[in-house]
């Protein structure tokens, strides 16, 4: 019941330090989750028959390091339960010799594709046999809030290449845009050690998105609050918190 998949870090997935970028690692998580769901018979392809799809609601990632270009990432993932509305999934990222360097947990909603409304987890998913393996991170996600004011601001436009198979902005693009304003400031001396993000609304083709951030804790371990919002309505699209550590 634990899915194992190996990803080799490609050159186009690296950051300026020749390490797998955090958005690339999040792509690995999403891909492995989808492949395991297909193996369990509850993938987006299976759910499409009932006009349902999976939507990522929360993600919490903790990284001890980032793998280098051409390094193999051994990713293990498994479902850890549900509470009626959310289904939970855990991840471990390891080296070839089994050394754990990354942990993540996630919460997923089932969405009715036509009505664009969440639905309760059906019996076919609730009855999946869970492995006797706890989540490596707490599943009780912290409440994320936005500061009253931000110190950094960028604007983005949703292009066709940014869309996922549900015709909405891909969740990894949210992460990339949230980090884009702060990474050039911190990454010369710091690396991302922890990221927690809550996806709150969808963006579609042509939407203008505003990405804002503000430092909420100082060095030597900076903590940054992030907000992505719809430029026209000011509606929250995502809230996030990133934690940074000095580079070794």
C-alpha cells in the first residue's frame, strides 16, 4: 500500500544552485500521488466517470536538503486516512541508501467538476486499506493568516501553459509564484527548509494574480508570510508560510 517511485533530477528542474527546485520537488509529489491513486483505482481518470476530480487543499513540506542535478529522488507515498471531507496523504523523500531528507503531508478535496463544489469522501475511497505507517508530519495543519500589510508585491498573468487538466492554474505554479518574490533575496545565503500552503480558490486562463510577501521572523531563520490573490477581486487564492535556513 506504500507507493515507491524514483525521479532523476533533470537540468531543467534545477535552481541556480544546481539543486532540484522546490516547485520541481512538488511536481514529484503530485505525480507520485496521481500514480498511486491510479493504482488504487481512485485516480482522476476513474473519478471522471462520476464527474469528480481531486483538488489539493493543503500541503506541508519539510526539507533537510535539496537533491543535486542528476541525483535520484526515492519518493514514498501512502494514504493516511480521511475525515469525511478531506483525504490525507503522506510523503517521504530519500536517497538511494534510504536516508530521509524530506517529509510532506497533504490534504485533498473531492470536487464535483460541473458544480465546482466539494463532495464528501465516498465509501470506495474510505474503504481503501491503509498501511500501518504514520504520517511523518502532523496532519493538523496550522491556521494560516495574512499580515495586514506586505512589503513585496509582484503581478502574474495566467497563461495557457500554466493550466492543469482541470483548466485551472496548476497548484505548483501557485508555489512558484509565491516564492518568486523572496527567493532572489534569500537564496544566495539561505535555502527553503519548510513550506506550508493552503489553496483557497481557483485562477483561470487570463486571470491577473498578485503575489505578496512579508518577513514575519528575522534571521538567522527567516519566516515569510505569502499571499496570492486575484488582482480584480482581491480574493485570496492561496496563503503560505515559508521557513528558511542558512546554507551549509
